[in-house]
C-alpha cells in the first residue's frame, strides 16, 4: 500500500469525524450509524491494502507489517488445542467488518505453530463465548472467522462436513472473551450417535 493511500484514508476518517463533531448535540442516530459504517469501511480498506502488500512482500522474501494481537494465546493439553481470544465475537447481523478480519488473522497467526495438528482428522471445535450482556443468543454470533483462522493457519484442512463439526456455548462474564477448543471428534461423535439413535 502506498503511503499516499494511507494518508488519504486517514484524511477521510478525519473529514467525516469533523463534520459529525460540528453538529454535536444535534447528531441523529441515523447520522451516527452512517458515520460508523464509513469508518468501518475505511478501516477495512486500509487493512486489506496492507494485507495485500504483506502478501507481495512475503512472496519477495521480505517482512510485512504485523497485525498480531499478543493477547491471543494458544497451548496444547491432552491433545486439545486451546485458543484464548481476548474479545467479543461479533454479531452475524453486522456483516463483514474489521473485527472479524482481525479474529481470522490473529487465530491464523497464533495457531500456525500447530500447523498440521488436525489437518487429516475429523475435528470438533468447541467455542465458549463470554459476554457482558446477561441475555443473548449464541446463534446470532459469527463464529466463521474462528474456523477461517484455523484453516488459514493450516491447523485444519477445511470446515466442511467431512472435516469439522462444532458447538457454541454462551456465558455471562464482566470480562468479554472467547475460548476455543479443537480436538479429534471421533470419540465424541461416536458417543453422541450411539445415544441419539
């Protein structure tokens, strides 16, 4: 990404922020929503451009810009890959956004050291979402970025029906975060299939 393009994107954010701040008390909800949409779109444009530049630099055996969030943690215990994600999983209703791309990128980077661990196995991905809302629906959360991160990190081959099954549990917590557990699904699915027949 050219420096001029980065500056142009920053100026776009500055312009829309200044326009909004001039009206202050008179800001309508609709204007705020439009502002956040434009802000998110500009951030995503910048992120995509830097990511594409990184791909080119890696192809040329050079080092790109790191986005990795070191609050993401991974470890393996008892053949289970455990991933700590220090943020909320966004709602499906929000559509594609910067947070989702960051989750995919960070999961990919922190799990890459376990590349191939479940690549030829049928796995279960257990996702525990801790949110500061007391009542919310787990099926409204977009867990796809987690699966995409595991695929990009080459931990699992794919998230199709032959490679992966998953479950999501929701919890209330004052500290929103997500815990992910990746394990071989053979034994679990055998028990489930035996009990529900």
